[in-house]
C-alpha cells in the first residue's frame, strides 16, 4: 500500500509542476557511472535540492556545503558535481565516477 501512495504522490507532483511556470526552468540530466549504475537527476528553479531516480527509487538530496562544485546528500547517497567530474557514493559501496550522457 505504501508503494501505491508514493506512486500517486509522484504523479501528483509531476502534474503540479507541469501546471506551474517554473516547469520550464527544470533541468534533468542522465548519468552513467563506472560501476555500471545509471541515474537521472532533476533540479528545479526554486529548490536547492537534487531529485534523483536511482535504482528505481526516488531520492531527494539536500544541498550541503562544498569547497568547490556542488554536493548533495541524503538517504545514504552523496552526489558531488565539480568541473573535474561527477561522483556518486551509495551506502558502503565505493565512490564511483559518473558522466553525463
């Protein structure tokens, strides 16, 4: 039942953002990682968080302080985006490099 609530909430969120003018200011990026994983990240104009679709699940990462680039963390996931490259850290898995496709 909890899964159905998440699906309904996600659909309502998409419908709500599609109706708003900020929908045009949304950026989605797809990444392939060296460990074989793939994820999609979405950034919304008035939201400092990163919204990931990772392993079939939606994960929201809060923006954290970074000396260079951007770093987002939450739910055991850390996404770091720098000019030199993007890395993803999930749980106890090693850090993996990712590139935008």
